[in-house]
C-alpha cells in the first residue's frame, strides 16, 4: 500500500502541475532527503545494531541511555543542517535557474529535524522486531497525508504551497513514532532488582556507538546521493523538465525499493543477532531466503516495466514519454541488483562499516562521473545508466569483501526457482499477450492479472523449495 501511495503522489504531482514545477519539487525534496540522511548521523543504523545486541544478551536496561546517546547529536546536526539549507538556498536556486527553488528549500529546511526523529524512532522499533509502526507511520500514514495535502494544493491552484504539503506530514509522523516507541520500551523494560550497578553494565559507550554509526552516516549519505542525487544533477545539467522526466522514469525503482526495504527491515535485526553469536550457517541461510523474497517481490515489477515501458510512462501524463528508454535501463539494472541480494547489509552488520563506507562512496562517485559524462547528451537516459552503474558497484563489492568472513552468493536453488517463476509469468506471458493483443493497455491488464495469479500460485506451490521465510 505504501508503494502505491507514493506512486499515486508522484502521478498526482506530474498530472496537476507543469513539468517545471514538478521538476522543481522533485529536485528540492531530493536535496531535503539527502540532508536528512546526513543529519541522522548514522543513528538509525547504530540503534538497530546495538539494540539487537543488547536484546541478545538480555541487557535491555541500556536501551534508554542508548537512545539519549543517539538523539542528542542527531538533533543538533539536524538543526545545523536546516540552517545550512536556508543559508545556501539562494545559490542552489541560481544553479537550478529558478527563483522559487529558494522558497522551497527554506520551507523544507524546517522539517529536517522531524525527518530525523521519524527515522531514529522507527529504527528503534524495528530493533524490537516491531514492523507495524514503520508500516503504519512511514509507509502508509505519511504518504497518505502527503497525497491528501498535495491534492488540496492542486485544487487551490497555489503551487507555492507544494513544499509545505510534501514535508508537513513529517511533524505528526515524528510525534507518533516516538509515542509508539515509548510504549514498546515500557513493555520491554526488565523487572530488575540490581539497581544502578546492573544498568551500568549494560550501557553502550558513546564512543563505541558513534564509531559504528558515523561511517554508516557517510555511507547512508552516499547511498541517498545515488538514489536522489541523480534528480539534482539532471536538474543542474539538463533543466527542471529533465529532472521531472527522470524522477517519473525511476519511480518503478522506488516501488521496488519498498519491497526491498520490507525484506531488509525484517532481516537486519536477525542478521545482527546471528552475527553476534557467530552463526555463519544461519547468515547464509537467511541471505538465501532474503534474496528469494527480493526476487519474488521485485522481479514481477521490473519485468513488467521492461515490456510495458510506454504504458508506464503514460501514467505521468503528456510529455513524459521521453523517459521510456530511461525506464527500460532502470528496470534491467534493478533485475540484476535484486538477484545479488543484501550483501551490503550483511557487511554493515559484521561491523565492517569502513568497507561499507568505501563501497557506497565508490558507488556515488560512479553515479556522478557517469551523470556528468552522459546527462548533457542523453538527459534522463544518461542518468539512468549512471544509476545502474552505481547499483552494480554497491552490490558486487560486498560479496567479494565478505569471502573470508562468510561466503555468500545468490545463485542457490531458492533464488533460481523464484527467478524462473517471475520470468515465466511476467516475462513470457506479457510478451505473448503483446504478440496477440498488441502493445496497449489491454495487453498490460491481461498480463498483470494472469501473471499475478500464476506467480502467486507458483510461489505457494514451491514455497518449500523457495525457502520463503525470514523468521529463524
């Protein structure tokens, strides 16, 4: 549902406003998301990592202090980041050749601390194996509120309120996330009679926490730079219209990332617990299961995007057909990325955050270099090639770097069965439908209906071979 709401939000923006206005909003919000990731200072990943370890050893008294260790610096950096966004709003607006960009950036800057509050609180709830809060607050509630507010702005005819409509829901989302985290902590609090001595034993030193979190912060900024930096680079190198087209063309990747994030969020605390106990067999088994999930969830989407790229781009309205080639490139790259699994997550959970940092910085560098080389000539398609290159760097390197710790590869039977089912039902069947019915909406509707039914039936029938479980 969250993926659908986010797609609906983008479609509403592209259809209700001009390409220049849509491109401006997408570029400004990309700057906001990169800034919010930077401001978080790696605290969300640090909380998942250390809370999971505290839970494994039964020392949950340390969680409350760990939250204080994480939130103090994160909130301070978030405030400073917001100030910097305000200070540099005018130069950014000049670079984008849009006077309105400065207003958008200043409005978004106010909500950077609330975005950090949402990310850190939800990370702590996931570390307690609570996924419902993340789904309800961040995947459904926030995008639903954004969609409603953007719709109201579209009806009012005042595009100047778009940034406020997009960012405003972060405020109530932050309050709700921390309220729910408080409920989880109160239920999980141990009934200890050992007093302050036992609490001292379970504290995570600030230096240890930030030694883990800060490299993850840089890696997270680099990763967000890959995901969102392309929008900003296209706006700077090819104009706001190109940024709007590129954003629309990469929405299918964002839809797939919701499936990725669901699997990663469920697997992350389990990887942390297994690695804490040196359960290498468990890590390999969970990696295979998680990759099977990724392929089952995302390949149908990307294969459909490959076959029906013109129809997908038509969703966004007139003028977006220019992104068809970019969509094909993105879908092909994401098929490979999903099949390579979550080696980067495992690398981080082993505590080798320096390597994870290097990988993400190299991926960002690849993205920037290819964008600068190709975007002036190819526009959105060049940015799509850059995105695929960066994904390849980030996915392949961890598998090689983990070879001496825990040997991982995605080519086991579960992944092959999952890929085979997706190719048959969302590759072969759509191509047959196109051959019989032509490249149109009828063929798309028939392919999705038949493919979904067939894929679900196959996955259910072969669930034992697929090893589709993340609970160990």
